C-alpha cells in the first residue's frame, strides 16, 4: 500500500515517467524497486538493466551512496530511502 | 611539486579518537593536486619520445589539469590546446590564457563527457598533436601511487580511511592502491560531485563515460555529493579551521565527516585523511563564500552553481 521510496529520474529517462523528476516506488531490494518502476513506467527497466545487471553507464545511488558498493541489485532498501539514477559523467 | 603538508584538524574532528587530516594539495605550483598528474604525464611523454620541442598538446579538462599543463607547457616550450566545457568559472579561463593556452569550448550539456568527446575527435583528426588524455594515462595514476599515497602513509601510518574526489579517478586509483598494499583493511572512499541537470543532459545513455583508469575494486564505498552539502562543508572548513578550499573539497569533506560519524557509532578509532584539491581563489566569482556569517543562505549561494561544472 505504502510506496514510500522516492526515485529521482534523470532528464534522459523522463520520457518514460511523463516528464516527472521524482516518482514513488516500493520494494525491499533495489531489483524489486526497479521491477516496480517497470510496471508503473513500462520500458524503464530495460534502460537501467542489461542481462540482469546494472548498465555500465548508469549509476544508482541509495541515499547518495553508489549501490555497486552496497550489494548491487540485491542492496536492501526501505521506506523513506531516496534513490537517485544518473548517467555516468566525467570529472577532472 | 608534491610533498604537501598533511595537517590535523582538531576543531573539526568529531572526537579525540576520530581524527580528520587534510592533505593540502593547494600547496602545489599552480595551486591544485593536478600538478602531480600534469607533470607526470608530460615527463612520461618526453621519456617515451612522444613530446618533442615545439609540439602541441591537446587535453580535455574542466580546469585544473589544463592550468597545470599550461604552466608546464609554457616553461618547456609546448603549445597547449584545452577543450573545456563552457560552463566553468571565468577564473579558470583567465588562468589558462595567462599561461598561453588556447581554449576550445565544448557545449555545457553533457559536461566533461562532451569535452572528452570533442577532444577525442580532434585527436583523431590531428595525429601530430600529443593527446595526453588524463582519463586513460597510466602516468596519472602512477603519480599518486608514487607520490600522494606514500606521502600520506609516511605522515600518518595509522591512517584508517582515505577520502578523495572521483574525477579522472587517478588520485583514488593510485594513492588508494598504495595505501591498500600497506594496510589491507583501509577504507578507500570516493566522493563524486553531483552537478545540476545540465551536466547530465546526455542525448542517450551510451554517451555515458567511465574513465579507462577506473578500477572499482580499489574502492570501498562511493558517495555522490550535491552542491548544497559541498558548499556547507566548504564554509565549515573555513569557519572552524580557517582553511580556504575550493568547492570539490567540500564534497570530499562531506564524505569524510560521514565516515567519522560511522566510526563514532561503531565505537572505533579512526584517522581519516582527505584531499584538499585546491584553494577557493578560482571560485570566488561563484559567490559561495560571500556573507558567511549571515544573510546569504546556502540555498541562495548554491543557486549559481546549478548549471556549473563546479568541481
């Protein structure tokens, strides 16, 4: 019932979310959240995942921390968490 | 170049047994950590016979690497062409021009990814130019493996955390690898700047970019830090310890303080070394340092950074 995980969508994926910058989703792991997003916004899952793994040029953060260091797609999430999706960009 | 001081920050450290240490990379010849990268890349290219007197060097840069390369190029008689995103501070442009560099501006949308793309294109069309390419040049990592890392370990053998910015990834890959070899339990922490939307304005995901130097196995954790948190920490460092740093240092300090908080919660001792990448001079025009005490809220101060490549 409660969908209390906030997901921030980058410009490049907003065509999927009717241009919404922030959407709500639910799930106990990151992969469950992505599955829920894909039900709500069909097609978005395929832009995030490739062969069951996070795409190389997609970075996902739970509460500002890169999920690749938190257990990847199996990283646990809970209500109140904030997920940010960003394309990988250069610094320097 | 290098051999910069590592200074203790007793006022900002969260507890007597959880200590913060600042590696003062602003004390390099052109005022940033990038002097290490630039000089190492030029030395290596000279050794390999790639750089001959009068040669032209090409480099994509959001500022500091270009400034370092420009200084060395002028002294050693090279021409430098920098590809730089148009949304960078005017001070960086002035410094580059002061040392004789030619600037080619790349579009703001896409940030440094676009600068890298334009530079790679130019390198292919001008094979006589020397493309040092900091994102893939092993001399960049080696400079930190042989310099930054050993210097920190010599000054602070008890170091438990090393926190640095993630741009080319050279600092973390080089110094991180060295420190991990000395202490397998050390935490290597990356702080990457989270910019405003324009910078992430790629046309498609395949335009994303991961530097060739990056090896995720070196890192323990990686944080994304926005402009607001970064500016708040820059001001804190200024007010509490009197250190005048650039904005990317604020992002790094934010992650360092998070590590300190965790150490306290876990009842552990910690010696957290973090990088001060540069001083604040090049960012004065952004207005983030103004009216520290009063009226200008962090919110207002960061508004101007929204479309800027501030790190």
